[in-house]
């Protein structure tokens, strides 16, 4: 009887570890560049092409609402910056500076008032292995389409950006 209880405890412990790993994997698994349905995702799941319903407030980014790029959206991830996996934490300002150097807009995007926001790993994220920075394009009003493939256009009913 004692060995059956001990075996059950071991199975429960293994199940908890496997379950925790499955949740962690789901939270870090990259999304496709253009989702087919609106999806709540963690920032570490975003890739170049991810369209964001809203731009979160400045500061640490947790979860965001990712929408199909064919729907109106307020921002889009346009570039990813890969830090050296063995690199030393550069500090928050240093991380943002490195990501910013990888962010580039076209002359047309600049003229239309599009701005770039950088998202860089935090110290905590770096400790957990996050080594990806993101460049997020933010137009002056909602758009549809994609900055990545050049199909971006003002969303229906949105004011046309002026330069």
C-alpha cells in the first residue's frame, strides 16, 4: 500500500512538471506572422508581421491582443532583433538602444507620421532566456494591411495620416 501511495505521489509530481512545461511552451511559442483570428498573446510570442489591436502603455509589456492584419490595428511588429544568446545583460537602456539601431522606416512611412517603438527584454526576461527585441511601427491612426509587405492602408473610417 505504501509503495502505491509513493508511486501516485511521483506520478502527480511528474504530471505537475510536465503540465508546467506545457504552459511555459504555450506562452513562448511564436505566433504565425499574421493570425487568422484575434488572439491574446505574450510579447515573447510576437514575430515580424504581428498586428496589434492596441499599443500598450509605455513600460513592461505582458499580454497584447494580436489581430489579423486585414482588420484595423494600431501597431505592427516590423522587425525582430536577436541578441547574442550568450550575451551579457546590457541594461535596459542598452537593450533598447541595440533594438533601436535595427529599426528602420521607409521615407514614405516617415512622411506619413509613422513612428517606431522598441520593445526589449527586461532584466527578468533576459534571466529567463528572452533574447529578442521588437520594432513596432505605430501609424497616426488605425490601418489595415501590413507594413512588412507594403499593403498597409488607412482603416475604413480612420482619418488619413498627414505628413
